[in-house]
C-alpha cells in the first residue's frame, strides 16, 4: 500500500452535501481517501481546489 498527495479541481455544487459527494467521488477514482480539504475556491470559474491524501494498493 502506498500513500499519495494529490490535488483535484471540483466544480462547485448547489449544496454542501452535493459538494462532499462530488469531492469523494473524484478522490475515489485515484485511491482510498484518508483525508482531504478544500484549500481554494475560484468563484469566477466556479471551481474548488481540493488537496488530499489517498492510499493505493500495490498490485504486483
């Protein structure tokens, strides 16, 4: 198992619950999220920058 620091750009959503689901779905594509945080919001572009730590299972 390895851990990775990643960043992702997420479209802003209508509600906090929808935003959380969108973030978790995007992070799940890249591994199992351990923790994440929204670190920047660009209201002009309607995007949020998310930084996360994810784990990935080594397949050998």
